[in-house]
C-alpha cells in the first residue's frame, strides 16, 4: 500500500485520540450504568474507534456491524444490515466522524424502525460546518473545522485508514 503521509499536517496524535476515547467511554458508562447496551459499528471507517471504545466501556454490551454505501448522487443503500434484535434495547451508533450527516440520518431511521428503547450516537470527530441535515451526536470527542482528515479509520480512496494519528490532508 502506498503511504500518503508526505506533506500532511498532524492534527490529532494517537495519545490524544486515546484520551478522547477514554473520556467518551466514561461518559457512556455513567449514562448506561445498570443497563445493557447494543453498540453498532458502521463499516469501514469506524472500526478503529469502535474497537478502542468497546474495550474501555464497562457496562454489559452486545456488538454488531452495519455497512452502508452512499455513492454520490444515488442516496444510501444497506450493504450489510445488523444481525441482532434491537427492539426495546439501548442502542449506540459509533461514528468516527460526522460530516454531512446523510448516511447517519439514514442509519438512524433504519434502526428506529426496529423500535429500540433508546438510540444515541457517539462520534470521535464532529464537523458541523459541513452538515446538511439537523443531526447531532450525543457524545463527541472533538469538534473540528471543515477540513479533510485521514487516519484512524478515515481514508482517502481507501488509503490511510491504518494510520495511528489523524492528519489534515489537502487533496
């Protein structure tokens, strides 16, 4: 795989990411104390954040995955749906970044159709400047300006997902 770090500006270090993950896990543990939680990971970008976060959460939990594609101008489509029953369960969607909000809005509507007891969203990064829909995460690691970022699951044409840090990348 070709590396693309040359010329990129470090934005968030691995240590800073892990501090955010721990803080978010503590908030989630506090809010779900005495409850069970079903945590949904939208593939592919959220996998790094999801893996780190669920290892730090202490409340009982169930994990599942969903994959949604949203080709430009074609709307959203489910490639892989969840496989657990979420009816009357507390559900948390784990997003690495919330940008425009179309895919997350689609996913929330899909999950609400299954009648969970509650549905919340945790995002490592929130980029509200690009938001097209009125959607807000319930838990946020960091709000960032409108910039293209890669690393820690976020990519540029499938490259850069494996970086431990998050970089600002000028395409």
